[in-house]
């Protein structure tokens, strides 16, 4: 029989965790005689007792000065009450959760912060039981935007099981707080690498090939990423390439999207995605991959979104020829990138699988 965990949270004090074994009784209170010390001025010296029996957990108020409640129902002094798993005992400003699933803080030890944005953070954490290090993504507690929450949860629902896509292990919800536990990829983003300038051609091809494999797997499951860009590509220190952040991914051809959330990042945006983010097919991902490959080779984006006439250029003007910016780029590679950046989807490479074959030939 599993132990029952008491999780104690008092305002202004560190949280406590107490394991209650079968046949054990513990007294919570402010006095020295209490088995579980509560640093709460509203708590009596011996405030409440929690006992685990073969029939379940019993809670008894010990005649406290300010009283206790179980799931918002006041306890009568010296009258034991049965507590169901997950029940909340309240004494003063202290709440005690009885049993229920372990919290994220109990399961994972936070080691460091990997990144922080306007709406959330990514933490490096260690699973206490297995020792495995993971990336722990969470929205900031003050973030109440339902659209952002839906985008966050959408990422957790996407499962593309290939080495080129960072894996989601689990999603946790604790009240209004949501966490995604993901594969930890130890290395910089492609965006960080490109801050130093264009990449060697073999390395750019290697990264593009890995991303194409990831997209081919996603497209085979009818999933369109919709936000392929260097910031969403991690290059691990061991050389592995991982595509991350499927937060605005959707089913190909689906009319379901989040208002204002489906555009992706403008510098890598396909024209048809700019025209109608609700109906985007795999061709939009191939355009974004082409724009990313262009950036890797040329050291700049094809069409700069900071320009006032960006959208006019996106629909009407071809980017500068790749070989004018990178003369050592093989003509066949420059032609392939140009084809990926065609304005009309039907003029681009047919599919990620077709693209993969062409990239493999170029690397041979």
C-alpha cells in the first residue's frame, strides 16, 4: 500500500512534505509537541491530527482556537472526519493537501533557467526518481491568456516520434499552472549560431537534411509546424539537430487556428500563410525551411520583415539570388533554395520526402 503524502503550504514559509505511513498519526500545530510544525500564528499549539488507518485517512480538530476545515466544511472539535485523496485541510493561512498525485516540485528538481520570455520560462530540471535531466516549460503564473494557454497545450499534444523532433514526455496541470516536460537538448539554437554569420555549406546542408526528416515525419501524420525558423531549431553539442515548438502546429487543411496565433515568424513566412493562416498545408513549412536554409547560406533572411513594404515584397518580389550573396554556393543548391521560396505553393518542391532525396544527393 502506497504512503499518503501531506503537502503543507503556509503563507511566507517554505512548503513542507510529510509522508504518512499506515497506522501513523501526526499532530500539526505551532507548539514543540507537534509532530509537524506549522509556522502560522493562527495555528494552535496542537491544532489538528491526521491519522492513516486501514480504512483511510482521518482528520480531527483538537479543539483549536481558530478552527479547521476540510474541503471548506468546518470540522467539529474532537470529531474525526474521513478525508478523501486530494482533500484540502485548512488551518489559519496554512493549507494541507492530503494524498493526490505528486507535484512537479516533488518529482523534479530545478537546476537552472534555460530561457525566459514574455509569457513563460524554460527550466533545466532533473527527475528525482530516474535522474534524467529534462526541459521543463511553463507559463508564468500571472499569464491568464486563454489563447496562449491553448497554444501551450497544443504543443504537448503533438507527438512526432523521430530523433529530429524534441520529444514531449508529459504535461502537468496544477490548478491554473501548466507544465510541459520535454527532452532536454543541450546546445545553442540555430539562431544563436547564425548571429556569428553564415554557416559552412556542408553544415547548412546537414542541418537542412535533419529538419527535412523531422518535417517529413510530421507531414506524414498530417501535422504542419507553421513556425519553422532558426529560433525553433536546436543544434546539440553532440551534433544532433532538433526541431522544437509545435505550439501553433495544426492539422493540414484544418480551419482550426488561434486568432492572431497562426502567422508564425514573418521573416520565414510563406505567402499563402500570410494571406490565410487558417488554411496552411505542408508547403508553408517547406517555404520556411527554404528561408531558413537561405539564412544559413547567405547570412541574412530572404525578405526582411523590418522593411515597410515587406508584405508587398513577400507577394511580388523574389529575394536576391543566393549566389550573389554566397558565390561558392553550388548552382544546384541555389536552384533548390530558389524553388523552395517560390511564391506559389505548386511551384515548390513537391514534398518533404522529395526534398530529402535532393538534399541527400547534394551532400553525396
